[in-house]
């Protein structure tokens, strides 16, 4: 490994600009951003091809790795391989669906022990807020988790209970005291009905109406207003919740929101019967709703895009019955091309995509040194061929199970290389990722 590396790119996303640049790297950190043809000095020079764009490494703050306990669904080795192949250099692991869930320091230590030595990218951890564990939040915060995740309805796994309205306020009051953030799966269980058994997607969609999200988002806003806490709504699907979020921010409530590639790319009208690879909670809604999510993202009301990579075994995901199939979409490796394919069709650029998928999630989560190509930041980089098309083949993905909502779809944008702290990630070599903790 050279003492210094200079990466020359005719096209690179630096801050809010796409520009030609020479990125100088030493000891894994960006030390200078110079004109493209600057004298390299003693540095080893890497020149990107004319059809490549240099992006900051993606930051995916919504990933369910599931190890330990459900490693057959996904594990740290397979998840971080997929991340690296998809241009993602940092993930933050959700507190479920591992066993035990990350609701105590002991459980966090078990998860860190499982991850140690296996990760190809850098990995941070969320804690979990469940009934009765408010006393555990401060120790978890001290142990370095980046914040806490809770559910307002059945999480789908018995070991991770959900909070009622009073429990939400109690948990957020504690996270406010700690200076932490509470992430909320915002659906109102009282507005959700059992899904009729069958293969029709319309029945599943009807069972989880938009009003379930809208009511729950209102509850999150009021809890944040009452406690002064930092709140974050995960995987927003229902565009009808956007006006309330916008108004709350204008009133000084500290609430942010993410959406996911599947809500921006897919549409309910095109989901065939029995296509349970596309089942997720909250559900993919109609094309008009998808367009409204895009408008909110462009306007900045939706802050960023992360995958909510929520895999399971093929057996749990398949079968064609929307009532019985696991509700989650595995897309960690595909998030960038999925979003870029849809964004470019709408006349949006890679500067926008890098903001939504790198700098904004890093900033909101508090991942210092991540999410941007800037002096002093980790030299985490993604080399993208933005015009190259590929047909998704689940057999070629690094996810542990060969299940994808995008199988057979043509996506634009190929990740050719991913660099972690100034060195290209080699999936055939020993993993070099680090386990992160909140500063």
C-alpha cells in the first residue's frame, strides 16, 4: 500500500457539485482536493475511466443483519459483502431481528462479538427501545449505539415488543435527556386489519392503509413536541404524512424522515399475483403516491433514502401468499442503481443521489468522517459507471438468500469499485471493516 494515493476523476460529486478533481489520500483520510491535473508528487495515481463517476461511499443506516440468532436470514459477512458490492461503505445495524435483540448492553456485546473480524465495511449499531427497558437506554448510549429504534405495532418477532403511546413518550423523554435520537416504525396497529389469505397484492395493500402511517406519524410528532426529543420516522411509505412532517419542522419540532428505494421505484399497480418478494411493511403503494414521495424528497421534506434491507430465507419469503410471507425487501447491494435508475428518469442528478444516500444519513446519524468527499473525512469512495445497464440476477448477488424484488429488472448504474479508507475493498481478501461507536 502506497504512503499516499491520488485519485483522478473527470467527474466526482464533491459537496453539492459535480466536478473534476484529484483526491489525495494518506493513512485512509482525504488530505487534499485539487484540480484534476495537479502534480501527483510521490503518490500512487489512480485514474478513473471516462465513463466513471467518483461518489462518496454510501451510508445505509437501516440494515437488518440478523446475526446472531437468525444468521440463516443474513449475517455480517454476507451483508457487508453485499454492501461493498453496492457502493456502501458504512451500515448501521438495526436492533432486530437478531436474537437477542440489541436492547441491553449484553446483547450489544454479543452482536459486536459476532461481527468482529467478519465485516467488509464499517458497521455501527442502533439500540432498541421496547417495553420495560428505559433503564437500559443510558447504558446502551454510553456503550456507543447511535440511537434507538422502536415499533408502534407488532414488530413481527416476539422478542422485540412494541411501545404504546405512553411508552413512546417515556422512551423519547429518556433519549432527549441523553441527547440521542429515537427511530420509530410508525404504523398505527388499530388501523390495520388482517390480510386475507391469497395471492392478490391488493388485499395486502388494503390491510395496511395509508391512514395507519399518518396517524402514527402524528403521534411521533406530538411525542417529540412534548419531550423536546429528536425523532426519526423510518421507511415512510405514505405520502399523506408529508404535510404534517413539514408543518412540525416549521414549528421547530426535531423530526426527520427517510424513505426507501422500493417506495421510489416500484408501484402497487404493477405487482403481480403471488409476488411476495415485493411484500414489505409498510407496503408499496400506488404510482401517484410514489410520485408524491419523489416530490417530497426533491423538496427536502424527506431527508434521505436507505434500504431497510430486511431479508429472510427463501422459504419464509416465498409461497405466493401475502398473508404468510415475511414482510421485508432485501436490497442492500442494489439500493444505488435502483434509486439512480428512477432519479435520472426524473431529470435528477448524482449530486442529489449522493446527498440522499451518503451525506444526509451520515449527518443525521452522527457518523463523523462519513458520507462526503472532503478534506479530513475517511476516504470511503464509490466508483460508479452511471450509464451502464445490468439485468438483476439474484444468483449473482451477495445477499445470503437468493430473493429480490428486482430480479429480472434492468437497472442503470454499475458499481465498479468501492474503497474503504483509501483502499479498494477486495472481497477475496480478509475483511477490513471496523465496528463503529458513537463519538
